[in-house]
C-alpha cells in the first residue's frame, strides 16, 4: 500500500518534476549527499505508475543471489522483509507501483555496476555511490549511510585490535568490487595484500578455516555474521575515512540505474521523499537495529 504523502514529500516530488520540465543543466551533487547528478538521458513523467519501465505497468528490481540478511530475509527479496527489500517496496509505492506490480530479477553485484544495458529498472544491493561507478551507471540519492567494520575470530590476534596500526600485519579479506575492499587498501593499508573473494559466503569460509584473520564488511552485515552465522567471531570495530566512511566519511548506498536512465530523477525524488517523511529511518530501526555501536579504529 502506498505510503501517505506529506506536504514536504509533495514539494520534493514537485521540485523533481519542475527540474525535469525546465531541463536544468546537470550539476554535481552536494558533498556528502550521495545524490546522483541529473541524468543526461532526460527525465520521465513521474506520475504514479506511469514510468517508462522495461515492462509496461511493472517495476523490475534487481539484486544479487543469494540475498543476504539483514538486507533481505531467507534469500527471498520478494518477501518485503529485510531492510533493502522493504526500501525497494517503499520506493515502488512512492512511484505508484504496489507490491503485486514489482518483479525481481537476479543481478550479480559486479554486473549491476558494469557498463551496458541492464535488465532491471533499478538495482538494490548495498552498492556504495562513487565517482568511479558513476562513469558506468546512474545512482539515486543515498538511502543508507554506510559504515565499514572489521570482524575476526575471537581466538585471533586480530580480535584484540584497537587501532589501525594493530591491523597492519593482519591478513585481511573482503568481497571483490566492494568498498569494503577499498577500506582495506585505502584506510587500513595492511602490509600484506588483502585476500579477495567472489562472495561473502566464500569470505566467511576463509575466515573459519584460517585463510584470513579478519574480514571487512559493512557494519549491519558484521553484526549479523557474528550473531547468526559465524558465532565464534566478533566485531572488532568500525572504520572511518576514505572507503570506510559513515556519517563523517559520506559513504552511502544508492539504487543503481542504467547510465542516462530517464527514471533516475523520479527514483531519486522517491528516495528523498522517504528520507523526508521518516520512512528510511523507521525501516533502518526496524531491520538494522542490531547494528548499534562498535569502537572506532583510528
């Protein structure tokens, strides 16, 4: 069911429509907002349910498989359970597409952010907005402020790390193509090259069998892994700065769209409306409440 619109929400969407009609020139996003610049492909009519989607009358949403908790529940993106599943349906509702008009497609992480046409209208898969990725795809406004975290087995020397210096000699690992990996190379800068894995499942297996001493993942995933999947592991701490930013570093997850997509402005307006009316904060509290605090490693 579509969420109620407040006057502030109506103003946000009206502003997006005005920008589309007047054809204002592309501007760089404000620092730290994560918002995508207006699309060079032009904007669509944002009337509810009237977007030029890949399949008329249906909004196609992509994500990877498996779809991990706490972002999704039981590898079922269509359930509406988990933070990103709930966000996707909230965005869809703002755009005028009820749950029965939303379809899900499998979109591997690396393929979703690569150049070329997509088989989704937008993708939601913990993709951090970056200037490099913007060369290949469009992003919506940011829907989640990201923090990166280090996890290690309780028996590991890495578990006692209290600073970045304590991690210099630790064998670290992360999933390929992620800002978690960038946090290792750009923020931690260990003495040995990090191990790179095609999926978080492979990374977790490597942690269990001692191939790596610690992993870097986003903070909610860190709490989920240590609380439900690798219970012999612990959250060591969180990272700040380039590649590991949170509120201070400015890293955000954004919805991914085709480069030059006509939908970008409408999708961004929907995300902005959900932030303005408190929906994103409410969903974060509902689905990511375990990711509360962890010491900052400096």
